[in-house]
């Protein structure tokens, strides 16, 4: 009887470790500390924004599309993070990856955000960042190095974002 309980406990513990590792891997995949590819994109307000001009700030780049349900779900949460951490040297760039930006504009009327939204109509920036999932979120430190990559979104991921933003703004 004791042997069976011990075996069940070991199996449960192993299962817990595997599930935890899968969750952590899906939530935030640390990337090698390499320089973030520079880019210039036109913003929703009509101005050009160049990533390298934001050096000295912690930058979150969120790649999204209007047809992406999880993208829509996380946008208000991202806006809250932007408003909360902006005074600490944090900025967020929402990069829409669609060829036709009119669909993005329609979403932004339904879900208004205060962070800059950029248009990657030719998908050059998303290719440089090797975006494979919608949404994809990249966190860049003050030195311009990619520190975290999140692929996809599920409720609760914003807690990991917040923890990583706090870590990077303190550096």
C-alpha cells in the first residue's frame, strides 16, 4: 500500500513539473540576448517611429492582427500596462501586420488604446522578428537587446508581462 502511494506521489510530482514547464515555455520564452532588429514604421498618427530612437527605454513590441481574437482580448490589458509603467521609462508599440490597415483601424475604434500603433503592411518587421504566432510580444531592455518573447496569448499572460516589465525597468 505504501509503495503504491509513493508511486502515485512521484507520478503526480513529475506531472506537475512537466505541466509547469510547458506553461512557462508557452508563456514566456527567453531569447538570446541579442540586439533587437531596428526598424522604422509609420504610426496610426502619421509619424514615423524608429525603434533605435527609443534606446534607454524598456520597449514592448506587440505584433497583432484584426482577425486575431486573443489579440483583441489582450489589447486593453496591454494598454493598462502601458499607462502604468510609461512614467518609469516603458513604452509599448502595437505593430499591426496586415497589408490593409483599414481592418486594424476598425478594431481600434472598438478597442481604443493609448499606446502607439504602427503598420507593418509589407511584413518586413514581423519577418525580421521571426513572428510565428498571433499575437507575439517581444520585450527589449534599455540597451536595445531582446530579452523575452511571448508567442500567443491566454488569460493571465499579462501577469508574466508585468513581472518582466518590472524587472527591466529596475535595471
